[in-house]
C-alpha cells in the first residue's frame, strides 16, 4: 500500500506542475485564459490527490499488508476473493448488452429500449444461474 500511495503522490505533484506549466504556456502565447485544458488538468490533479489520500488513509487504517513486507511468503497474501463460474455465458451476454447500450449513443436513443430489457434478462440470469439447472445449490 505504501508504494501505491507514494506513486499517486508523485503523480499528483507531476499533474500540478503540468497544470501550472500549461496555464503559463497558454497565457504567454495567447490572449486571455483557456478554461478547458487548465480545468481538465486541474481536475486530474485533484483526482490523483483524492486517490493518494484514500490509499494513504487505507494503509494507515489497515496496517502493513503482506505485499509490503520483504519477509512475506506468497501464501501470506492468500484469501478467497470471490466465486467465478468458468462455464457461465452470462458475462459475455451482459458485455454484448452493454456494448449495445453504448452503441445507442451513436446509433440512436431508440436502441436503448432494446438494450435495457436485454440487460435486465442478463442480470437476472447471472444472479440466478446457480439456483436452477445442473449447478443448482
């Protein structure tokens, strides 16, 4: 965790320098203030600062994790992360449905009326795939 928040602190400083440099460059070469690029870079700076703060706070609350210790073994960091069904087709179906929903931004809003019901079917199928059929619990 220490390496993570140090990386984000370094990135925050870098983005702040880039933001200041961009604003200075624009001010010297053009008339007036350019709000879009400066604002976007400033928001990037604040976002990385928020991530650095979150990771720092989590590292201080959680304590030292096995990934930060030099004497740790691989099995020290093991834990059950979750359950995944390798035979499931529902994630693929949901991915296609999400692609169709995002394509509706380019094609037309009416495609959303097709994508949303398909997405609901996909979510229900994904949630209840272990409640019926061969792999029922």
